[in-house]
C-alpha cells in the first residue's frame, strides 16, 4: 500500500495517547504527522505549522511520528548506500566532509574529509569507499549535492536523487 493511501481516512486515526503534556494542540499533531507522512520534510512541516501559528521544531514533529508509531514502512534494500557531503569548520578553516551510511542499519560505512569540494575530491571519496568496502554496484541515495550526483552520473554509478526517506540515515549522521 502506498504511503499516501494511509492518509485518505479521517484525521482521528492517529492515536495521540502518547502525549503526556498538553503543550501542543492535538490538531497540530494530526496535521504535522500527516504532512510528514505525505512526504514533506520535517523542516518544511515545521515551517508550514509556523504559518498556521504553531511554533514546533522539526525534532518535535519527528517525535510525534515516531511515538505514534507512524514511521513509514522501510523500502531499504541491501544494495543501497546513503551518501552526502557537508561543509564543516576545523580550527577556523572550511573542510568538506563526505560520508556514506548503510540506510538499513544506520552504520557509517566510510567518511572522508577534504579541503575543498570538487569533482576530483568526490571521485577520491568514491574510490576510497570502493577500495575499503568492496561494493558490488550499489544504488547511491543522494540529495542535490553539487558534485556528488554529477560525478555519480558521469562515472556511470546507479543513484537516486531524493531529499528524505531512506536518505535520512546520512542526514542524522551529519
């Protein structure tokens, strides 16, 4: 059953008995949970609720969905790797951290740090990943990262550009 099919019923199907404090109106928990389950990111859901006059963090929304046991059914397969790059500061200097995570276990597979993000540094990261992990044609799950998707495409790797879902494993690490 597709995830959006779960959202066609009445709003009362969401069990909010897990709520201990009444800080958040129940309608907000229902709406926020539905938006996130309908494939809206946690941050976008938080911003949408803000427009409705309710200020809740993306962490709170994640907790609602998790505590109500509404987590989407995992579609992780054995041949998937979530990958991403992010800028970090090390002793005041910008560095680029590349990472690969197994989305089924959230295990960090490989991490590398480079002074810049270019196609070449991306290729070095992928070469290290292959050398250390002996991968057999995995599907990389990436976001719109500037060089990662481009290099994967140019070098003939299988990949999917997605902004959340199975990719959340790498986002939690970063």
